[in-house]
């Protein structure tokens, strides 16, 4: 059994034998451990999954009907490919406070959080009041407003970067960051981390989840650049160099192999496309030093960690301030918005017109009203104290059940986010992550869902998100569901 409590950046410690089971990134193929067989020809874990999927579908007949009808109007039957999940998409009706409600009337404690957005929960009075007031005053002007200045000033205070611009999605923010690094340095190459997701623009759709057998991932210390989508020219993929997370030597080699050619590096300072992988001590500071020595820049993608990891995101938690930071998701309190902040030197290239950062809806008054309310009324010091208490309650409860049921698993958490990693060993990079049991992650998701807790689908890659509106009863339901899952897995596989 292996467990960890990360507060805020403690490193996982392992104290049991390794789990040798293979795993895959989310694909609907939930593998089983070697030697797990049953009279039916399916593993005990596969039997558990099948039974839970049957319960899942029977609880949601209207979702099934809507999913079938949607294929005639929505490509793939959903509005985003990430909403296609096994055994079927969940169609929601509404949210209130810490709860979600599906179209069949089932209530859930929302730990899905809209993939990292819903730190405020649903219908938070401050967000509702701000949005309602702004709708009555106009939602779009394509001109600056005083509210945008207030939001930029508060982001500067929290993240330690003086100058800001706004956008509408995390993809836009990271795209501007890459463009800006190239514009400033006059160089074409960038570095990204294997397994990190930075949105769906061409430069970063590289080695996001390179697991298929036909992919030549290359050695762990020198990963290949693998396109993560069709439609991306090889010439663009070749401009993105890939390294492993927590591997300073790999970055040092890339810089030495391409002297004076690398514009910068974009990275999730706390990696969150593979559960949660924490930076090792000195890693982020070392990156900044190496890159600056070569005239390159460092950009933090804090789309997932901004505000959720702490008041100043991962930048505040780690104590390393990058040249550029990208924010989105939680900062708008549920309204679509993004922000990009930078040093005076970096943002001078925007201010003087060297790089045009433009967008019709950038800094629109509706998004700015919601963001100001989020920053000044919702994610307060008191709110973060409450979230920390809930985090500890969840981690302690999950850790207790892992030990009680002798699971090879560990809990990793930071701020409002966390995950259970089904591995006996700490995960320090994407290659380690490939050994995590996706089948156990899927089974856990099903138990939580059928027990009234909505976690993100896609198994092992995602994280839970607590909101400021969650309470102890919500966390206790989460832990109780995990206890049922863990005891049933132990009984079936022992």
C-alpha cells in the first residue's frame, strides 16, 4: 500500500510492493491486472465494472434518450469530445451550491467541477449578483471598462506579475504565450513536457498522451515529438521539443542541442493531465535559471491551478514566478474568461505593438464582472481556510480506507484539487503515469457516480475539485463511497 498527503507540495512516499499492472490513457479500454481471471472469462474487476456500468445506465434513462437523439444534431452527440464517456454521457439539468442534478433527477455532490472551473460552486450569490447587474448594464462593448482594471490589479497582487491582458479560454491564453515567447526572442522552437495538455492549438498538440503502440515515443530521457491530433502539419510538430516532467537534465540537453534557437518553455508547474504530479524541490527554479541563461523564457500554464492550488495559484505555492502566466477556468466564477500576465519586459512587446494580442470578446464586461466578484468576494482568505480543512478531511478519510483495504494507491492533493492514484510508487512523470491502473480509476468513478458523487470521467488523468460551497457532509459522502469501492475490490480480488 502506498499513500500520500500533499500539503501543499509534500512529495509522495511509498511503503509497499510495486503494482505491476499496465495501464492506458483514457480510451474506453480499461485493462486488468495479469492473473485476474474469473469463471466467466472476465477478471473480478471487470465484473465489478460491468455491474456498476449497468447500474449507471439504469439510473439515467433520459440521459440515454438524449444521447441517442443528440447524434442527429451534435457531432458525436456532445458539444465537446471530452464529454464522451463510458458507458454514456451524463446530461445535466442544473446546479445549486455544491450539487449537480441530471435530467433524470439524480442529485450529485459536484467534485467534477466542470474540469476545474467551479471553484465558486453553482449559483454563488456574489457571482449571481455581479452577472445580473452587468447584464442589465450591457454585456459587450469591445472597449475597456473600469472592472477590467480592477481584475488586472488583483491578479497582479496575487501572482506577482505586473501587466495583464484577457482572453476567453485556456487555449487562447497558452496560444498567446507561445506566440509571445517567439515574438520576443525571434526564435521558433519551444519546449513542452510529455503528457501535458495546454489546449488545442497546433504548437502544443504534441505528445499530450502518446500511448498507442504505433506511437514512437522515444526514450524517456529524450522523448520524441508525437502529434496528438490529425490536421497538424509535421513542420509545426517539429518545432516543439519534448522533455519529461521533473527532468532538468533533459531541458539542459535540449538547450545544448539547439543553442540560441529555443524561444521558451511552457509547462504546468503542477502537472494535472496525469492525475496530479508535483514538481520536485528545485525543479521549477532550475528551469527558470537554465532557460534564462540561454535567452529563453518560462511560461506557466496555470489554467487548472490558478486560484484552485491557492490564492496565487501554483506560482504562489511553489514560490517561483515565471516570465508569463496563463489563467482561465476558475478565475471567472463559471463565466468563460482567460488572462495572461507577464513581466514588464515581456508585456512591453504587447504594449508597443510588437505583438498584437487581440480578440473581440477579450475583457468583455460580463466576464470581468464575474471575475472581479470571484477574486474579491468568493476566494477570500476565509474560503481558503475552509477548503484546506475539507482537503485534509478528504485526504485523511481516503488514506484510512486505502490502508484498511490494502490497496496499492496514494492520495495526491494541492489546494482544492486532488486525486487517488492507483500505483504503489510515487508518480514523477508521464512514463510513470502509464503504469497507473486505469481500470481501478474507472471502477472508482462508477462507484462515486452511482453513489451520488460526480467526479470527472476519463479515469486516471483527471482530478476532483472542491468548491467554496462544499461542506463536511459532501466530503463524507465522497469518502464513504470510496470505502464501499475499496472493500468490494478487496473482496473480489483477494
